[in-house]
């Protein structure tokens, strides 16, 4: 089973590659829109990249729309992982 730290690392790697971001700028407090410069179209691409990376569907649209920071994203994916493994 993947650790929470491994999950965070894979999220950063996948998003850094997809959006040509500097992983060092992708700390937990970094905001997706202001700090990382993503927009609403990028958010759709981000979901696709994460679904491919982790092999699971991200269907909780309300929660996805509420994600503002990298930490929000980490916590959401960790919760999904834990539910899947429960």
C-alpha cells in the first residue's frame, strides 16, 4: 500500500510534469490558482492526470471544486486512498 508521503510525492511529480511547474514551489500551502498559475481548464486536466496516475476515478465534483491548495488536494486523495483500502 502506498504511504501518504509517497502519494504526495507522486502528485507533485505528475502535476510538475504535466504543467511544467517547479516541484519546489508545490508545497502544501501553495495555492493552485494564484501560486501555481493554474486555471479552470487546467483543473480539468489535473483531474485526468491524477486519475491516470492513481488508477481511480475522481467523481466528487463538489469536493474537487473546493480544492484551493496543494494540501487540500493531498488530503482529498489520501482520504480516497484510505476509503479504497478500507
